[in-house]
């Protein structure tokens, strides 16, 4: 072995020895480091898993206080509805959104957002649905007035392109897209949830494993199928086997048991 090679060998083996000594020191510290890492991972896991909503991308990434919506009652409610609890606010074609209603939102990772107060129950429902081996996807949630206006105008324009007269197009559009100001989605308490394997918003959605599970279990988490079949005259909205509304666990259990829609439960129909 040449001198240079020997020097290199000594240097490198010296490094190795030093590294080994160092690693023994590291080994001595390892239990403490491992415990710390495991604790951090557990905490992170809790945060990540805890936000598992919104289909594959669903995760809460923070909440934004748009405005305080009041703890128990709804600001801006007209007389007669003033005592209505936040989770039972009725919004339908005959009962528009309370004025200046701005819920505090929790955002999901895929851009969806819900009223922060229903988020824990929603999280639990989605976690349990997935634990049952299913693949739910939240495809719509909170909408601003502007978003609802855009959806409505889009639908109207499509109908006019198909040959409908302006006035008729508006009436027709209102059958499938809520008139701005009358959509529950503006409350942040309504969600459209579909099966990842079938994402069409049509009546066939009711046959998907996700809908079967949600229809049987959502009430346990405070959610009701808001526009059930056979209740369109009362709700003003066609059968939508994908639209769920948070009303709280107690109300949802009663409504599920007695097969009531929200209007019937509130005695407003
Ligand atoms: Zn909906």
C-alpha cells in the first residue's frame, strides 16, 4: 500500500472510528430522542387524521373567523325566527338567508369550508364512513352569495342557450339551483357528499355504498338527508340523495326516527 493510500486509509478508518464513537453516544441518547419523536408524530398524526374530511384531499388547514355568528341564536333573524338555534336555521325558497349572516368557517384542504361548529361531527362521520371501507367525497359545502349567484346565472344562461325564454329560464333554473339567498349552502351547514366511485348528482347516487351508509348513519352525527324523496312539495327542492344538512344530533335523531324533513320538524310547512 502506498504512503498516500495508507494515509487515506488511516484517515478514513479514523473517521469511521470517530463516527462509531459518535454513534454510540447517539445510541445512548436514542431512547429519549425516540420518545420525543414518537410523541411529536402522535400529535401530528392526530392533527392530520383529525382533518380527514373532504374526500382524498380533505383536511382542515385552519379556521377563519369571518365574523362572530353568535353562540346560540342567529343575528339578523326576522321576528318569529329570532329564537331559532343556529343549527336549526331554516333556509328554503320561502325563507331566505338571515341578513348579514357570516358563519365562522373551518376550511378543508380541498378548498371546501363548513361552519366551524359542525366540523367535529362532520369529521367523525367521515372518519367512520371511511373506517367502514367506503370512499366519500365532499364536493360542495359553504358558498358565498357571489358563488350562489354565479351558479344560478350559469344555469340560467345554459337554459337560454338551449332556447328557453328569459323569464322561463329563470323559473326553470330555480328548480335545480337555489335562487341566491335561499341556498342552505350559504349557511355553511350543508354539504353535498358523493361516492368517489360515482360522482354524478342524480338519483342513482342513492344506490352507491356511500349514500347507503350515510342515509343509515348520518343522523348519529347530527346530519340529515335534507331533501328526501316525497317531500319536495314541503322543501321546495327536488329529491337530492347527496345533500346533507347539519341540525345537531338531538334534532337529527328525532327527524330520522319520525321521518320528518326540517320544515316539518320546525312546524313550518
Ligand atoms: Zn347541496
